[in-house]
């Protein structure tokens, strides 16, 4: 990124201000990136753990799969999912608070005796699936924020800070050269004036 500047003291002050701002901000942005990276890993690990838990639950009921043919699907349904938001490293993330189920009433005398247990099993499985979805969403949001933060770190570290440093160095050299030329010109003028004075005397 080519930084546009003029060869004067005002531009030098402005560039120094920009450089200082980025140099001070860089550690904070790096810390944010590290925090987001850690949170992405936690969310990914939790997603994997919930997937494993879901598979274990499903396998544990595999022997009873036949009896689900008797189950009435509309006995239970998710009626609401209560969510909150939480900020992690400056990123708003949805947090699962509670899954609310709507249960239809049924006669214990007319239905198989395992129905209450079946309902609690459905609740548990639906809860795991919903929680897993939330952690997957959390992981995606955090990873997106992490990538943007990494881009900013790279922009500051590899492009802008070196660019400002280079521009400042060029201005300083130019101003030094200009000052040296000015001093040399003054010496030449002074020398000429002295020569004229000597010639007239």
C-alpha cells in the first residue's frame, strides 16, 4: 500500500501520529486475535463432544428402534428456544439458555408404558441437537471475526506500519537534505559577500 504524503513537517507529524496509533493498537488487536482463536477451538471441541454424545445416545437406543413405530410424533415438539447474547472478544454471540417443549396429553392406560420415557428421550436428543447447532453457529461467527482480526493484524504489521516508517524516513532525509542545501547555500552567499567586501577594500 503506497502511502501518499508530502515532503514537509506537517506531513511528518501526521504520519508519526498515524504510526503511533497503529503501533499502540497492534498488541490489543493481536490479543483479540489470540482470544478469538481460543474461543473458536473451544466451540469446535464442544461441537465434536456434542456430536459424540448424540451418537452415543442414538446407539444406546438402537435395540429399541422397533418400538418407535408405536410412538406418536406429535406428542412432543419444540415450542420455543430461549436465547441470549454474549460478547466474546467484542463479538456478539447467541447463547442457548433453554429449549422449551410443548407436550400433548395422552392416556397412560391407552398407550404403551414406555411413552413417558420415550418423551424424555426425545427431549434429551432434541436438546443435544439444538445445543450442537448453537455451538456450530458460535464457531462460524467467531471464526469469521478471527479471520477479519488476522487480516487487520497483517495489514498493520506487514503493510501500514512499515509503509509509515518508510514514508517518515523519506521525509526526514528530504528535510535533512533541504536543510544541508540551505546551509551550504548560506555559506556560499556569505563567502561571496566576504569576497566582495575584500575586493572593495
